[in-house]
């Protein structure tokens, strides 16, 4: 299911032993357009410090209760590497962070999360006391450490969702509006659409633009260029935040632009994964 990024504002991050704090921002990878970290403002227990929480640790969200349970402790959070969330997060910061929690690198693979599609799939699981489990664990941990170190000086391409709101959206023949939000896939944490407010162009109309339709982003000028015409966007299906956004509506939207949906070839895989998650361990 797709969720508006606005719905995540001020969500509570709940560790295994208590509340960590509230979401104030999110960092996404501008290459894959996937949320990589939640910026969480802690409460008085950690002097209202801001910390990063990876979707890798997130368990089943409680959308009604506005809570994201995570599989880490408050002690782990308080002892995590100190990262200045007011400054760009470097790859070295990420290497230290991922190494601390024992997470593999999400970059370098063919999937949204390394070689996988889902964040919870990047952490190896082992059958305790199974044949060779300890050796496999050591080998996987060594491989993860090597991969993190090999890319420690890369450009992480991380952007703040809050900072990108307000960016000007340009069609291939003129301006269409500005970014007002994002629609995120709650299973993969991929940004599937940018919500574009076109009120400066025509009255009260919001439209959705998928990242694959973006030609380029000028981060210094705060502009996003889309490979679509203004006329095509003007008569596109309107986005209503209060209406149900189902796959049928998405197919209609992609058909309007003559584009292939992001779900093509992945729906069967996702269905299999969802079934596997429901099986008893």
C-alpha cells in the first residue's frame, strides 16, 4: 500500500523497550528513490537529540496508532554513532552506522535494498545450532564489512524529504507546479510518486509524477524536470489524498502517459513474500 509522507510526520518510533522519539524528516536515496533513514527527534531521555533509524529495523507499522515498532533497543540507539543530522550524511557516516547495527550495505546490488527488494530481507537469518550456522554467520558478517568499507568514500546521494518539498516542477515545455509531498510504498519504502501541487498553474489540482518520468533534478536550483508535456499533465488523472489509491487507479495513470508500471514483474514475487511472512516459524 502507498502512504503519503505527510502521514509519517510525528510518528512515534517504538523500540523493544520503549519509545525512542518522533519522526521529523526522512532521507531518501536520489538514485533509487528509496527512503534510507528516518530522522528521529528523541525525547528528554536523550536530551532531544536527533538520530537516524533505518527501515531495516522497522517491523509492522501501526498506522492507526501512528507508531513504527523497531527491532532495536533504546540502549542501542543511545550508543549509536553520533551523526549530525543538520549536515549532509556522508558514506563514511553510513558505513559506521550500518556496521554498528550489523546491517549490510544497501548499495551495489540490483534490488532496492542491495540484492533484495525489501529492507527486512537484507539481514541474514540463521537457524541456531544448525549445521555450519556459526561459520556462515562469520562469513556473511565479513562480506558485509568488506562491502561497506569498499564504498566508504562514495557519494551517498541522500536528500531530505522536507528540503525537497517546494522544488519547482518543470514539464518539457514549461512549469507545472511544485513538490508538496511523496507517496511511499510501505513494503519497500520506495518513493513511488511525487505529489505535485499545480495551484500556481491552475486552481486546486494535484497530480502524481513517478520518479522514472523525471529527466533530471537540479539540486542547486531546486528544480525537477519531467519528460512529459504540460498538456498531458493537465488532463492526467487528478490525485485526491482522501480517495483510495489502488492498483487499478495506478494502471489508469500509467496508461494515460503510456508508461510501464513499477509493479510489472514484481507482483508475483511480492505475493510470495507476503505469504512467506505469514507462515509460522
